[in-house]
């Protein structure tokens, strides 16, 4: 037995007992030769050790450094100066015996909440970074969320069923990671982007309610905070309609918030159609912690001689509360902000609505106060507010205004990370047009069912844009945390869907023959949802970065800098797999 | 809402209520035009439907077939002839409304416990095979075991922490599956054979108690009932000795058996050294449901003129209770059995110990009754028993006798699959000599610590075979269900271990530099264990085959015959990954 207690366990009740602890030295404070204090740390807490006169020779001979692993025996003693900040702060251990289980080199950065280590350094020594309290709390939170989700789903009759990782490559959307097969030369497995088809098959098999907290893989160019491997809470139910799924998983989210944050949502989550989300928030994952809705001014402002508006597809405004006194400098700065390449607008039009009721705009030349008054009314602006207007190509302008709205919300402190405002976005379009590929693609995925009353529109390509799907996202504070759909469960409709996406029947059959086959043997209506587990944890933990909630994350180039992976492999391995490397210059 | 109740839910209490059910037609029995009975099935059970006079036209027009998906509304009615075999057997539904949600083609095999489908056919239509009650019960059992394990480990303070799947290839032992990286051209990730190094790093990071139920991957030639991807209950603890781990996980196994099988083990699990297991059972995973221990007769029988014995490295016997009257035909058949290539012996020597005390052997020419009496005493045989003797090269002979013992146990009905006899096998050798590779390899893995008192032997290559490890297996009914070790946690000892395995310091650093580094920054003593989850489930379920406990297993060639994976991928994918296929004839 290495210890009788952990470093978070001892209290006044144990005073007088002999105990043995093991852990890491957090700090060493030598007061003078006869008194050295050491904070001993483990997962459970910190306990103060007192090395007195009798141990001083020993410490002289073998000095203790930071992060040394110690085993100490001693007597629990009441402290003279107590520390009410930690649960063990009333006591200390008067050490009678010390064993250094392992020494430690000086860590390359301090193991503190405010560490002095940079990102790359901490990634390289991830095993040291994981010792920091902040990181430990994140992983503990992740574990608690995992348990909370499982407990909820278990209670609701969901079965955890493992689906395979070595599957078939069926790229449609994101790229697959592939795995060469040695036993089946020149053939490849793929790693799943999600267990989508498997969970559907489990419904066809009658498992009724399925879940899994499972790793998924996408070989995409990594943007900040995307990981090539990520974790999904993956769920599917049969004999359900959209309403059943929304209700069930709204309950799940409420359950998790209550358990993890002590937060109760007494009202049902709001539901917003995709069209409304786009119109009023400019994107499909609205942050509804604050209003500042988008107002379409296109019809109001067109044809009045201002070329920027007249040539615009969309003129859109927001009214920013209490910013009517913004200075010219502040407004110039906002203008620069919208002109940045990430936003890509040519300019920003503003109307300052003075506290005195006056209206001053950057387009006074074209619009008099009466006209500006109409804008203000449309935008629901009050004296003292600032109206911001963007104009241009519809999609870009809406997106830019959505960003500007978030930026203004941020500046006004309206995006409090301790406030949680979830909502459902529903009635997504079934298709979206991929300009680069010149074809219609599935907005959610090819297994999503159209609204039943709109199935007929699938016979007319020109109507694709109008078809809505039984698809839904759950959005929290401007971030999508989950999404799903009611699935197609009829072979003929699934075939029509594949055809609409440009697959020939042969392709469809090659890729998804097993699913089409399954639909012929008694497939029930079914639907499901998947939550981004990393993201959910980061939101619950009040962080922007999912990396902080992953034990061993990869960097932005998909590298594990601690392992130095990916890396080259032996020629012998390549030979066995019957593959060869193609060098850069050979690919033209 | 597709249903008000499931098919396993209705009882006498609901008689008179109108209900809606949804499910699959298990059977259709038309008594006459006015009465058709349908068994409707879902995950939860079977409910009998009665289609009376009023529905007969409807059924005439749209006949119901097996595996059709139905939604029916009707009144719960007391049955005239009750079926006490099923929980819903007291009632039936008098159907008033029927909706066929999906029709079904006739399944290629019957969805019954005793199906008429062969292995390959059931693998191809796995989604139909999964509907069979036997398979469903297996997956439900797996889910319950999963929960039971998690609950136990949660209670004991273990944290579920996810480790990465895209890691570094460090082949040592089994082959890695590799994953070409597109973003890091010509480099590869590997899929983990186990999260071994990560869980050790988590201990270095102070997480104290870790677990994960996690997929692992091994690209090995598949023997029967091995899967390229398999699931492990992976655990690690720090500040522990072997005793702590054995106790903790013995508790876990007991907990699972109690929850799943209602079985309590009141005694501690027996512990047996590796050496004893080899001596008395001929292998390191003894089936202790029956005795029939191996008895070494080498010294007793040598030098008495019988060439077979005189030339043998090992002469070993078992005494088979109550088989002293085996006929010549039975003994010939046993002799053929040991001569099969899988066993590979040249012959079998027997002694029949008659009920009258007489001793008759197949080597009467060389050994008289007095001598045979000595054998019988050594082998602890009683009148009425049969003594079987094998002789030859030590390793093969011991292995053959181990097999013969199991075979005799099987024939005598001593291997009851409802009896569970777990034990710990401890004190494994640290190394074993790999003849083909002409080098010492780690018996468990290179991170296993030698017994502390034997560390000095690592300086002498000739002593490698004598070094025992702090390594242990848990064995159940002749099958290893888990194994682990106390790990090395000092850099110098780990380096010595890598060197002993033939790695140069450069290789060791290239493959495991991160771990060696971690050991320098305060690594605590730690150890762990991993259970084969698929195997544990199959034993709990009383089956030989792990495939029956995996939702979507692969066949013996590592193929998923349902998906038809692995499969070829597009040239475009290969180009992006900068790899090329090497055709068979190109590799010489």
C-alpha cells in the first residue's frame, strides 16, 4: 500500500493519526533549516507537509524539487495558521518518514493555472500540461458530462451498441480517412465520419433506441479548433416523429445542465425555422442571448438614387441599443472591421439616433431625416441607438451582418458565457446548391427525409431549393451542439434522393447497396440526432476551445506533437500493405 | 406518436383500453376468413393481434407478410386461450385500424432462434440476423455488462478519459493498421493496438484512476474468432502494487457476475503462479472447473529400456476418473486424436486401472504391474481410472497433454458452461525467446516491470529466461479474460528494457521518446489491466464465439460482407493521399 489517504482527504477529525500519503511536490518553502513546508498534490487535492528539525539533515542531503514524486509518513497535526481556501487547510502532516519515489527534472513550464508555457510547448509536454488544475477540471467535467448523458439515456431505454470503425469508404461530403488492408491487398477500409448507416440498420433490426458516445473521423483541412478525430453522442430512435426526438433530447440537455451546472430550464426551448433564423439572425445558429435582430430594408431604401443600395441584392440593418453617441473614430473603426477580408464588405452605413431624437447618417446626401425615421421605425430603434446598415450581394451581406451583430453583442457584453440560451432550429432545406461542384448536395446528409408533403417536388429539379427537410439542429449560444433528422426509410425514396445528388444507380448500389437492401426487409420509420461532445463540453466549461477538453488533442496541422505523429513508416510495412509512396514531384 | 405502448407492455390491467402499437409481423395465422392472428414483435416483446370480420376485406386486399412493419390500433381484449410463455400472453389486441408502414420481401432466412440461414448469408444480411432473439439477447447482455462495469469503476473513482485513435506506428509485437495522412504527405498515423502508453501518461499526469471501454486494432492474420477490431476494458491506477490491482479487479469481476448472472463468489479467486499453471495444467490459462492435473513421470520412467521414454524430454500423465474400462476402440480413437496435426504427437500410452485393481497398459512389454503401480500412485489414480501418458519434446508434449486434458474434461462433461471458475495467474516470465526472430521479446509488453529483486538479472543476457514480471492474467474457464502488469516508471529501467528487446537507443527514442521523457518529470509507480470485453461477454453469455456478441463483426478474412469492405478506392483519393497501389507481381 503506497498510501493510507489521498491528498484531498484529511481533516481535523484525523488529527493525531499516523498516515501515509503519496503525490507530487507542488511547492517547497524552506523557512529555515528546521522548518520546510511542502505542498503535496494528487488528483484529489493538496496537503501541506511539515518537515521539522528531525528531517532537516535528510532534506539537506536529498533536496526536494518541483514535481518530485514522494511517499511520506507522518502525524496529522492541526495547523497554526489555517488556510480556508482548501478543504485540507486546517491540518498539516508532520513528516516522520520520507521516500522519494521518483525525482523530476525542472518542468519546461510551470504547473500552475497561469502557466508560462506557450501552446506548442504545452502540446509537446501534454502529460505535464494535463497536471494543471484548469486542464484537469476540464477533463473531469467531460467525464461527468459523459456519465450524465449515459445515465439519462440508460433511463430512457437507449442501448449502447458499438458500431465498427473499419468500414467502407463512401465519400459524400467530407473526406474519409482510409486504412489499407494487408489481408485484402489493394483494398481499403475507411474510418467512420459517423455511425450513420449503422444506427439506421440497428433501427431496421428493431433495436428501437440506440446510443453511443463514439469517435468519428473527418479528413478535412483543419480550421482553428477542428480536430481530425472528434467525439459524438450518437442517437437513433424508431417509430418516432420529429416531435418525439425534439422532446426527448431537450430533456437530455436539461438533465445535463441540471447535473453539471445546477441550472434548470423551466420553459421549453424556443423553436425557430431555418428561414426565420436566416432572416432575423443571418445564420442558422443564432445566438439568442441578445436581440438585435436583422431588419430587411431592401424595399424601403431602393430606387432613391443611392447607387450602393440600388445595386444591392440585400440591404439589411441592425439597431444597436444605446450606441447613438458612437464617435466618428469608433464608427471608422467599425467600418474597417467590416472591410476586413474575413467579412469582405465594401463599407458600412450608419444612422446615429440622438437622445434628442435627431437622426444623423453617413448617407445624409441621399436620405433626409424623414426617410431615416422610416428606417428607424422599421429597425425598431429608439433615441440613443445606433443603426448599422450593410448592402450588397445577398448571401455575403447577410453573413456579414450576422458577424457584425455578434461583434456588437460582444462589445456590449451581451454574450455572457455563464448565460445559456438553447434553441431548436427546424425546417432546414433538404438540399443546398454547391457552386464549386455545380450540383445539389444534401444539406444534412443523403439519409434525411423531405417533409412528406413536399416529396412530389423531388421530381422537379427546379424545385429542389424549395424542399424542406425533417431536419433540426440544437443551438446553444450561437454554436450548433447537435443536429439530426427523420430519415428516409423507403427504398424508392432513398434511390430518388441518391439520384437527386447525382449518383447513378450503380454508384448508389456500390456505396449503399446494404442500406437500400435493408429498406426492403421491413424498415420502420426512424430518426435521430448527434451531439458534438467536445463542443458541448467546451460550452459547459465556458471555453471557446474544444482542445482544452480533449486529453491528447492534435494541432492545426493534424499533428500530435507529443507523439510526433503522423510519421514515416518502414518500407517493410509499405511492402506488406502493397502500397508505395508517391513523391511530390511525381503527382502532376 | 406512432404508438401508445410497446409490444412487451400490455397486461390484463389494460383490457378495454384503446391502444396503438407498432412493430414487425413475426407470424400470420389465418384461421378462416373472419379470424387472422398476427404476432407483432418489437424489441420489448410480442403481442398477439386479432383481425376479425371487420378487417377481413382489408387483409384480403393487402395481405400481410413476414417482417412487414405495421401500425395497428385496437382494443386490449382478454384472450380465450392464454399463453403463459410470454408476459403479454393473457391479452390480445382486437384490431380496428391497420396501417402498413413498410412492406417486406421474404427474408432470405427465418428470423427464429433456430434459423435456417448459414453463416455467410446471415453475415451478409446482418441487419436481419440482428432481429433474431438469440442475437438480440447477446447485444443486450453486452450492453448490461458495459453498464455494470462502468457503474463499478465510477463508484471506485475511475475516470473515463478518451485517448486518441490516430497515433504513431510503433510496431512491437502485433502489426499496426496504418492511416495515410493527406495533410502530412507520405506520413502515416497508426490505429492503437491498445491505449497503453496513453494510460501510462495519464498516470504520470496524476489522473490516479483511469478507465475506458475502447476499440483497439490489430492487423494480424485472423484465426477463428479473432477480429481486427476488438473492444477492451482498459484500466490503470497509480500508487498501487500488484495486490491492489488484483483486489480491485477481482471485486469488479464479482460485481459483474452478481449483476449479470446473479452469481456470488464468496471466496477470493485462487491465485496460481505461471510455473504451477504450466506444470499442472500445461498452459497459462488453466480451466480449473475440473482437476485432472498433469503429472510429470519423466524421472519415474526413464532409463528402463523403453526408447520412447528414454528419448523424451518430458513424459507426462493425467489420470482420467472412471475411464478404466475404456475399450480398445475408444483408446485407438484417442490415439488418433493426439496424432492429428493440431496436436502433433506420435502416439498415446495408456494404463487401464481396473476396478479390480489390475493394471493393463499399452507398454506392458517394458513396464510390469509393480512399475505401473508407481505411475498410478504418482498420478493419484484409483481403481477404475484411466492413465494417459504422452512423451516427447517438452514444449509440444506439455501443450498436447494440456489439450488432451481439456478434451477428456469435455468428454466427461466437466466443462459446464454455466459453472464459472475464475483465477489469477501471476508471476509470468518477463521475457520469452522468439525462435523465429532469434531474440528475446516481452512476454506481456515492453512496459511491464520485472520483479524488483530480479532487476539485477537484466544485466546478464543468459539470465533473461529466469526473470519474473509483476504481470498477471485473470483466467475464466480456460480463457484469459484480462491481463496486466505493474509498469516500469523509471527512465533508466525502461531504457534497459528496450535495449534488452534489441532496440538501439535511437530506435527507442524515435518510437517512445515521449514516454521516456515523461518518466523524467515525476512519474509515479503505476499499473493496470485490460479485459477483453468481447470475450468476457461471450463467456457470460455462455457462447464460444465472440462474433455473436458484436453487432457488426468481420469474417475470418477481415471482411465486412454486409458492407463489402474493405474495397477499392478512387484514384482521386489515392492521388490526394500521395500513395500508389503496388500490384502483386511488382513485389518480389
